C-alpha cells in the first residue's frame, strides 16, 4: 500500500457559524457540490465512545478513465465534533481509504476552511486516486464558497 496526503484552504466571505452549518450538512446535498458524486444514501447513525454521533453513508461516484466512465459505490463514516470539525473516512475497494478532517478558522471578515486528507491506496492506483480526490475536493470547495457567499450576500 502507498500513502500520501494533501491539504487545501479556501477563504469564504461569511462568518464561521454559517460556514460550519453548511459543512455539517454537506452529505445531504453533496451531489450538487461534488463533481463525481451521483448519489448518497444515509445508512445508519451510531455513537462513538465519547457520545459523538457517527453518520454512515453509501456514496455512488463516477470517474472518467479515458473514453470510459466507471461508476462505483463506497462507504463514508462522518462525524462533526463539538468544536465543528468534520471528520470522515471513505472506504473503497480495492483497499482505498481517505481520511479527511475539515475545519473553519476565523479570518478577517470571513472564514478560512482548511482540509487535510490522508490517502492509502494500492501503489498502482495511488496516482489516479490522488488526482481524483484533489481535483474533486478543490471543485467541491469552490462550489461551497460560491453557494455560501451567494446566500450570505443575498441574506444581508
């Protein structure tokens, strides 16, 4: 297995509480925001030892490989901590795991969203997995920024 990480940050011109609220409900409308997601299905809710709810989802995704587009389903377990950090684990066959932590920081008159992702994948799939995840998450954050800023400005 191979391992790598990536990080990104994006400034959103809205208060942290608005950005955190949008992040917390991201899985309910991720197909509108994420370039590869076709559908999400909430499977169940469990509880971590510290009492934090863990939301379990099945996610249907698609990826373009040359002339072909393939679709696949994977599991995602997601928690939102008391301080607003969103943590998720995505498990996809064959042996791909993405660990993601996303959080908000007050920055000037808005919020900086920061994301850290660890990827574990078979060596032969790492380049494809990294490129797909990095591309998708950059577009996801850009879409999230556009949505939040549009809603925040029109709400003023």
